[in-house]
C-alpha cells in the first residue's frame, strides 16, 4: 500500500467553494459537458465505466444488470421533481442504509443539499448525459463527475431510487458516491456519520442512548434546529440479528434518520415526540403514536398539519421520546459546526488539520499496551492558551480519521481499530522517547479504540501544552490519517516530527600512531597479508577483510557486506583520491566502525543480535543523525526485513550512505546550512 510524503504542517480548513475536479482528464464538469454538446454525444465516464468492475469487486452480479440512462427507463426523466425531499430515497438491493439515512438527513437543509447536489442540473435542452456532485474528503472538497448510466434489472433501478419513478437525483448521487469509493460494493455496511461528514465537512459525535445525558431531548432539538444531521440505530447481539424485525416494526442493525423533534399537546399535557425515517421507504414503528394509532385522534387537525402527520407507508413515523430511548441504542450527530450542541450563543470554532501516516516498522507503533513501539507513533503538540469564556478550562474536540479504507476494500483493507491518547507536555521540544511514556500517565484519551472511520471526543483541559498521540490499536498496521482539532479559542498545534539535523565530528586525517595497540598490530598483519607491498587495499580486498572480521564479532547478526558497500566506505575514507585505502585510513574507519557496533549493541534491547526498526530513530540520533518521519520511513523500507528487524550489515550500509551524503552536503553548503545550490557538474 503506497504512502506518499505528508507535509506535517497544520492545514487551512477546506472551503466548499473551491471543489477540486477529480476526472482523470483533468477537465471539470463544465468543460466536459461543453465538449459533449459540441460533438453531439452523450458523456461516457471512462473513470467509472458501465461494467461489472464498477458494481462488485468480490463477486459477479447475482443477476444480469443492464446499464440504462434515465431516458431509456422512463419517458420523461427529471433530475428533481417537486423539490429534493426525504421521500425521494428508497433503498434498493445494496446494504447501504447508512448512506441513505445520511441522504435523508441531507434533504432537511437546503443550503447543504445544494452544495452536495448542484441544483442547476436537468434533462432539458442542454442535457449531455453528464452530472456532478460534491463531497468532502479529508479536508478537501472534491467535484465528482459521472455519466447517467444506471444499473437496472427488468427496466427498474436496482439500487437507490425515488418513490417518484421519473426522478433520478438520488440514484445519481449514490452512483457518484460509489465512484468516489471505488464501486457500489464498497458502500456495503457503514456508519451514517461517515456519509454525513462527507456531505458537510462537519464533525460527528456518537451517543449511547441508554447512557445519554439528562438533557438529551434538548441536545437533539438544538442539533436539528441548527441543521445538524442526526441518525440512529438499534444494536444487534449477533450477525444473525442484522436487519431482524422487532415485534414493534423496528429493524435491528439498520440505519435510520431522525427528521424531526416536537412537543405536542394531547389531553391537556405536553408529549415529547421524535420523528424517525426508515430509508427502505416502508416498514414502520407500530406502537403508540405510529401512523394509525389512536393517540392522534386526541390531537387537533391544525397540530397534525404542523407536524406533517399523515398515515402513509413511506417509512417515516412518530414515536414518543421515552419509547425512542427504550428501543434505540445509538445516535450519531454530525454538526456543521462543532458549537451546534452548545448554548444558543453562536460562536466560531477554530479548526486545525494534520495529515499523517502510520508506516510499518517506523511510525506504526500501536497503542500504549505496546510500550516498546508506542513512542514511535506520530506526535502532535497542542498549545491551549486561552480559557473558554467564563471558564477555567479550554474546550476542544479531537477527531481522528483513517483515510481511504472504503476505497481500499477491493485490495482487502478493512477499517482499522484506532484511537488516541493525550499527555501533558514535559516542556521540551522534539519527539518524546520511550521512557517518557513509561513513567507518565495520559491526561485524557479517546473514549474507546474502535474500528470506525473516525473517532472523536470532546475534552475540557486546563491551559497548557499537551502531546496527542494518534494510533492504531495493534502495532505494524499501515494507514494514512487526518487529525482535526476543533477548539473554542485559538489553539496552536504543531507536529513533533523532528527537523533534519546532522551532528558529525570534523573528519579526522590519518596520522601515524605513536604506539600501536595489540588490536592494531593484528590488523596491520592482516592488512599487510592482503594488500601486498603497496600497503593499500582495493574495494575487493576490503570486502574480504571486513567480512572476515565482522563474522567473528560476537553479539551481532551479520550476513555479508557487498562490494558496493565497500566502494562506499572507500569513497568516505579515501583522502588521497586513488580509490584505495591506506592502513592509516583503514585504522580511522575501524574506530568509526567500533563506535557504530557499540551503538548497535546499545539499541539491540533484547540482545537478539539484530535491532528493531522502531529503535532506528534513537540509534541514528546517537550516531549524529536526527531524521524526520518521512526519511525514517524510507530508511526502514530500504533496510529492515519482514519482521521489522535490522541486522548489522544493513545498519552499517545505512550509516555509510548517510555519512557520505552528509559530508557532500556539508562541503557544498558552506555559506548556508539549510540548503545547497548545485550546478550540473556538481
């Protein structure tokens, strides 16, 4: 799985106005449409062709699907008929009720809907078979273009469709979202909050209904008033219970939308009601206050009209809030701004974004249960300087999202179990080491580690500096992530990824030794034996000497030094420029080698003869190289084995290359330590 370099600086928050075109041609919707109209053809999307690979990746279609344009399905197709409403969303034969529940919530906010579903699209005179939709992805708005060929069976839409058979906006929106995620099959199974965030760029919070706060009704009421998107569901105790119906007409393991919350006057008392919608467009609650229940007879016709109450089998129903708390287990709220659940005074939240990666062997350290590697995870410093108005603490929401897992489903990727911990900063700069986490407990953490796309939680902490560690639960699991910090007051964040720095001693020049040690005498004898009369050894001869000596060195695992490595050593140590090593040059190299062996043994914590790649950061720092995560990841990919172990010959190769590169850089950067200018000769 490829992981590209992620600039770790905080990102500005994405604005929907500048959605990025995503078509492989590099052209946007308007240009593609103009081309089709000029050529008199209907658009065919080569990025998401009308074939089986766009439908399924793990199986063949169970029935022979036929791709048809709306005009081939009905005589008078419309994009939107009588406004886009929640009754336009009826589930087909795909397990994406989570997406449909989010679309139903989307229709409750005209402004948000118009951003995701540009409303100036139609089947009129300038129809060209092309449509577009906009989605938020990891702090970026994307404009997704599709053609309007839809999968059908016996002339009917197979997947999402409207109750009005000639209305197609919802089916086309589902297709665009399927394209964004790689295929229709990729949309099977999910959390409503995931799609809600992709429609808004908002932030989600989850509530366990049975443990919800006392003011939960007011929380939901305020959320809906402020155009937050709200979903709910009933837990299952086993896979067999998924989509099982209860005696009350509710469906377990199924995503519903919350579309309204009201108080109604009935027989002289106020009753709290909540309106729920099943994306199937049918199968409804049959208890008190359901469509045809006797309770409605005690409500005036004007009240019924205010509540849009009608006895239709459209999947939407009212129930009392008390019954809701008894029968439902989870509520997901996606707020367009994080202050939607606070008091009625609107206030702007500050948002900072960090992009990063967990890379096996380098920065995929797992949770605190795995202390030996936990410290190698990315570390983000959070400066909380201003208290909330009238409070002693600072409020912020930390939301950690794993990227593109749905898109990678076809490669076997699943949602990883993720979470984070927050520590009080010790007040020093740079990446914190293992001992800090050994002796310091966390100040706060995500409520749980869970295999959702995003884990978010609200915190109140005293002003100060904190370190946030985003992790997978298990070590060695790779993914890209996006961390969003929402704070009431200005909060400054920075990645503790270290600056690249080189701290090497000045190169020594060979000098005759006044008194040779016993070790040097043995080396001289071996050196003379191999070099001959000229007392200089070539790369081939150096290869023989070093392999003979290192294979006899205790406590280190060593396979073989290659000829290329020995040429690199000569390049590093050869002061005369003749491509060979004199004994005095070899003696200097051996002193360097002894230091490197000592460092290797120091960081071989389990005394196995090899070093964990997770310890490479510390080992290289001891040798004079402070590297950032990106360089460290490249080195680990190059030099560690499948078990994330580095043997001494690989460690030696790494150090020789680093020192060669560093010496060249130092020679060329005499005037400026930060960068060098090269001409073509150099």
